[in-house]
């Protein structure tokens, strides 16, 4: 059944309506035009949320231009009729305005979750900062920069992002629907984008984006941002590598991988590690050389369980994260990803420690061959910003089993695997701490809690814990396990 809509019989301020159309068309047109002029149209097309946003803007602009033409040719009453018919149609269309809005909103939140963006409580602003500072995503226009024109090109890019940053998509959509409401006599509500919880950046000891740019943008200070970006990219990749200090390398396919950014819940510092001061000194010196671009050794930390090997590696983050150090943990079964990973990371300005915990090879393992990519003895030159650090229980990484070194073939296999051991230029031995060291570790850990204690009673409780849990050779890890249980027990008692 066809239904004829009657225009609403009201008096309208046509000048105000004309002004509303002009203002909204001008804002939308600026975004669409600048995305092309600035060279960012490719960036928009590659990002699902921004691509969806451009489609939404184009749809709004098309409808506004149609309505504007109707008003110029047929008058206000014809536009009011158009409002009602448009609203009725768009509410039910699979690719209509309301469906597109919800799709954009969903993609925006997904992007925020995927990148772990902690730059703003506003997901729209977070996404924009993340993209603007990511050198890899901005490569389309960065490759075209020349010395004389780079500030001009960046100024165009920053001008676009400033416009986007200061223009809320939700308010744009509401302004559009406010015009439709004139003739439709009602306006369906759309879902707002919303806000997200934001962690305190001071907990990270990192966040170069936050330190260098975000705090200025949050105050709407865009002056000098092109120059700040150029300076930022000298030591930072932007994007994910400037949001997190540590990463887990996850396999996504036979030769594909992804990075999962990690923010440590508890930062380990070298002051927490007792009895391994000489090892720490050598590890820090080697890392200092690495960060300065001097020669540094791939490192093997070996010794008993719970002696502080992994903690020593993690403590490097608290000391050097602000200088561009990033820690990437890779599992032994994913060592075949190293060649591709090394080729990718060599293009980044940051320094990366590739960390493998509990490394060892049995007789049938061939994974050790992939380490040649980042160590000596490979056809490929190793990336100079990638250092391999591993922990192991034994100095000899190769399990020989019943291999007979008198057999030429078996001896060759042993020598080939032993060559991996030799490529670690720095090997640090971690001894199981003696009683006095354990006592010092125990009291140091207890002092960091808010629980009051008697030293003699605490020491006796620790010995009971170790004996009860069959820790015949207690270590620093045993102390931490005891402290966790002790704190929980004391808090329940009080």
C-alpha cells in the first residue's frame, strides 16, 4: 500500500536550515578532500574502521547534496517530503545509513581492542593517534617525502588528522539526523561510540607515544606536530611497538606470525635480584653496548631452576625500555619463524631482544639451524638491532644421549649442534643461592609487602614451607612462592 506523506505544517527559518546544510557539507567535504590531497586515502582504505567511516561520510554527503538540490529547485516542502521517504527507506536497508553506522561503531571498537590502545578514553581518538604515529601504516606518503617538502606533506596529513581528531563521528551523524528530523518529525536514536577505561600511563615506564605526542594532542595542541613526528620516527616505529615493552610471538600459520603486546603487571628490577650481582653487571654492560650500536654478544643464561635467569632478562625492560629496548619472547617450536622475523625487525629503529626460555635440543631437533639467521655463520647478514638471549638448565644445549663421538657421522652431528653453543659469546652461570642469600631474598621480598613480621618466625615458616613442599634445594622462586602464600594467609587472619 502506497502512503502519501504530508509535509509538516510549520514555519521554518530557512536561513538557519541553509546554514546547517552548508556547515555539515563543508565539514564532510573537507575530510573527503583532504584524505585524497594528503595522500592518506590508501591508509584509510587499508584500515577497516576508517574505510567504513569514509563510506559513511560519502553516503551522508550524497544524500545532503540530493536534498540541497531538491531545495534549490523545488523548495523546502519538497525537501521535507524527501526526509520522510529517506528515513523510511534507510531504516530497513542492509547497507543503509543506520546499518553503516553500527558497522563503523563495531569496527572502531574491534580496532581499539585489537591494538590494545591505551592512548585515550575515546576510542576514535585512540585509533587516530595510533595510525598517525605508526610509521609503517603511514609508509604510503612517507616514501614520497623529500627533504624540502616533508614538512609540507606532513602538514597536510596532520591537518586532516586534526580535523578528524576534533570532529566526533557521533556528533556528525547526529547533525545529519537533526536535518532529517525537520521533515520526518522524529529522529531515531543511534548508538553512541562510548568511552573505554584507561590505564595509568605511569605504570608502563614506556609509552613513547604518550610521552612525545599524545599529551599534546589531548590538549588540542597540534602546533609543531609534523616536526615532532619526524623526530619521533628516528627512534620509534610508532603503533604497537610504541605501546608495549614486551611481546609474545604467536604463530598464525606455517610462515605467518603476530605480536601480542604485553604490559607487565609487576616490573622486576635488578635491586630485587640478590646474589647474582656479577652476572647482572655483565648482562647490563652487554645490553648497553647493544643499545649504543656497538658489538654485543648473544647471551646464554644457564643454571638451576628458580635462580633468577628469566627475571634477569625481564629486569632489562625496567632499566632500558625508555631507551627503545623491546623484549620479544619466542617459543622453541617457533624458531623457524626467525628468518622472516629478523628480516621484518631489521627495518625498525628500536632494539629487540629475542628471548627463548628453557632452550635445549634433543638428538632429532633441527630447530637450532634457524638461529644461524641472527647469529654468526649464516648466508643472511644478521639484523644489527636484534639480540638473541636464551635460558637453559645446562650449559650444553644439545642432549647427546647415546651418540658415540667415535662414530664419524654421529660426531659430525654433535659438532654441528655444539656449534650453536659456541655462537653464544656471553654465557652466565646462575648458581642455586646459599642459605645466607636465601635469607636476604626472603626479608627483601617480605619488606616489599605491607605485612608486619618477626624475622625469626618468618624464617621458620619459610623452612616449614620448603620442607612441606619437598624443596630440597630452595631457590629465589621458592621464596616468591612462599611469600605469595604467606601474604594471603596473613591478610585473611587480619
